[in-house]
């Protein structure tokens, strides 16, 4: 009880701007240590509402003209344009004009306090060593509190070094790795996030326009091939991760989700996707899903569904028309359209996404022959009754 009174006294003084601010100029006063201790005490007591009030009571740093005196305790976390992850990793980076301020890195101190709390609670030397059971237990403490998203960022992006900006939509594809993608998804599922893709973009995009003068406004085939190889590497790394964690169902779900993002028409996407592809998505799909392209999806957990089969069938039928749409374009002149469409069709058929007219005819003929033979056998045995 005494501990609670002491903590709340510090909080109230901090909110009122008395003890903390008045003592800030004293050489012996360690304002950061005071802030750290208060944060840790309130977290330990699970007094999250009081913690929120305390944190919000720290004002933004504000420069007054012609005032060079020591400024009171303040934070730049809300005004510097950076998010919790950036603050947790690097703290504040501010100009020398704030040298007279007692600047508190609120998010950094919260992240540090949470890490200390975790290590004390689980007798751990390293909070960043993945322990799904402990992570899940720790996350439950903060679920449905104002700290929930900060905890998620801490677990997913700081402690586990998730993809950070590399997994944002339309980000640097070359920086993606299958290991970190799968780990992020696996942990998201184990922690029971409402959306397991919350910290991983569900789409893999192939950049439509490159800056090379020769290929400006045209598809750069060499770079597209390089990215297909990169995607192959990502999927293989994810497959290994799924085998290690015995999560093949998750792999199948994720691969199917990414496959959908590649095959579904651009006009069905949002405005950002339309701006990104600029009308080239369908062409890129045909180029991506050649023999090797189909193989890398087919051998890494992809299971077809009726919707995908329907979309692929439409795309098979439209391939030659789409690739011939701009016959005078540079890309149209150098691409082997027949080869591209043939590879797309064969792969689709091989992995169960398309049935060719020939196969349909064969199947129909087979079924008709079986029906005729069945009737013939019934007649020969005297079992056939026209009335039925």
C-alpha cells in the first residue's frame, strides 16, 4: 500500500508540474531516472490508466523566442513524425536548439520498461529470444488496453526484428526474406491477432516500371526475372520455416493469399494498386507464371480453390488477346507471346487450375462411353427397364 501511495504521489506531482519540473534544474536531479522508475512501477502494478494519464501529462517541447533558460520536462515523441518502433529503437534525434530542454523519450522508456518487466517476470536474460508461450502470456496482460498496439510493435518489430518498413505495401521487395515473413505470420497467429497479416503485407508486387532509359514505360524483363527468382527464394525459405514449426497449413494459407494478389484483376484492387501497376498487372502475371513460376507456388503449399480456377481459366483464354493488345509497343515486339501463353496454360493445367478443351472433350467422351457400356451391360443381363 505504501508503494502504491508513493507511486501515485509521483504521478500526481508529475501531472501538476510541481516536483518534476521544479527540480529539473538541480544538478543532482535525475529526471530521466525518476521518469523510468515511475513507468516501471505503474507497469508492475498494472495501473495502465494512471500510466496513460502520467505519460500524457508530459508536454510537447516548445521553443519560446529569446528564452535560453532551462526548459521543463517535455517530449518530442508526439511532434517529431516518428512512430513507436523508431522511438523504441533509436529514441529521439533532435536539433541542438533543444539542448536546454529536459527531453524525455517517452516511447523509448516505455519499451525499455516493458523489456525489463518481461525479463523479471519470466526470469529471462533476453526478452528477444522467441518463446511463444511466454510471448502469448505477456501479450494477454496488455490486450484491450491502450498499450496493446505498442506491445505488438515491440514483440513483432523490435524484439523479433520483423520486416519493419520492408513489409509495407509497395516497399523494397529486394529486402524481403522468407524467414522473417514467416516468423512474423507465425507469431501473429500464435498470439491470436484478429488479422495475421497486420504486420505483413499480404501482397507481393512486381515493379511495373523501371528507371532504366531503355525500359522506361516498358516492362524490364531481366529485372522481372530477377524478382521471380527472389520470390522463389522467399517461398523456399518460408517452406523451411513451416517445416521447422510444423505449420504447413499456415504456409498453404499464406501462399494462397499471395497467389490471389497476383492473379486477381487490377481493376478489382484499390486505387493505390491501380496507380502502382498502371495497367500492367495482367501482363506481369503471365510473365511471372511461366513454368518456373507455377512450380514455385505449386511446390510451396498452394492448393487451388474454385474461385482461383475460374480466374485462371479466364486468364488462359485472354492471354493472346491481352499480349497482342499493343502490337506496336516495344515489349510486344520482343516478347514471344505464344511461348508465354503456352507456358502459362501448361502450368495452370499441371497444378489443377485449368482444364483444356481437349481434356474436357476427352473426359466427356469417357463419361459417355462409360454410360453407354453401363446401359449395354444392363440390356445384356435383362436388367434394363425403359420405364425407369
